[in-house]
């Protein structure tokens, strides 16, 4: 009795069909890993296959960080303005006991008030700018470091102005004016940066 002989084509087809599932799996893995995908979606490769996993998008977190920075700048600026006004008024009031003010000399009284008003404004800005930044950042930063940054800038301003001004006179009026106007802006930026850099990370 003759045994039935298998056809060569049929045998080859059986081998190909048997190997197809094993060959398809690496191809599926490779195509899934190399295909473009949204940034908010992750492909997790496991022995059982490939599954989709959602990842938190970074856009909302970035917008929250930008909003917090903007709020810190706003409160820092408000603190600088309030400090300038309050400190200037307090400094000017301290000159009310000067002789020109007591004798009714308006020009002399104004001349006596101006230096103390400027000093008072500088101190007020130095104190309230970092405080405003701290409040605007919802008290998450390190207030001591923020205050230190503002005080260091004010100290540098005083040293430079003392070198440029002598007996109330200076040959560098433009430079002095620029420093007096620009330093509060620098303090606002510096206190915002320090406050945000030292902020406690909140999930």
C-alpha cells in the first residue's frame, strides 16, 4: 500500500502560515513604536502586546506656571509702587522739623524734604517689592532670599550713587537719574525670579 505523498507547495504553505503569527508580532511592535503619536499619548510595550496609555499634557502645566509668574510680577510691581509712595511721604514728613519748614520757606522746605523723600522711597521699594512678590506667589517662595536680593540691589545702588553724587551735586545727572528710575524695575525682576526659583513645588 502506497503512502500519500504531500505536495511540496502545500508543505511550504503550511510552514509559512505557522510562522506568520510569530513574525507579525515584532513587526507590530516596531510599527507601533516608530509611528507618530500625540505628545499626550504613550505606547506601553508589554509581553502581552502593546497598549495605549494616556499621559498628562504639559500645556496646562505651562499655562499655570506662566500665570503664577505673571501674578508674582503684578504683586511685586504693586509693592514697589506702594513702597515708593509710602516711603516718600514718610521721608518727607521727617523733614518737617527742618528750619526752612518751620520758618515758612517753601523752596527751602522742599529742598530739605527731597533727599529724605528719595531715601524713604528707596527703603519702601526695597521692603515692599519682595513682600508683594511673595504674596503674589502665594507665599510659596523663600521670603528671606527674596528680601536679601532686593536689599543687595539697593545697597549696590546706594554705593554707586554715593560715588557719583557729592554734596548733593553731580556731573553725571543722566546716569544718576537712570539708576534711580531703573533700579526699582531691576528689583521687581530680581524678586520675581528669586521668588519663583525658591517656590515650593505643588502638584
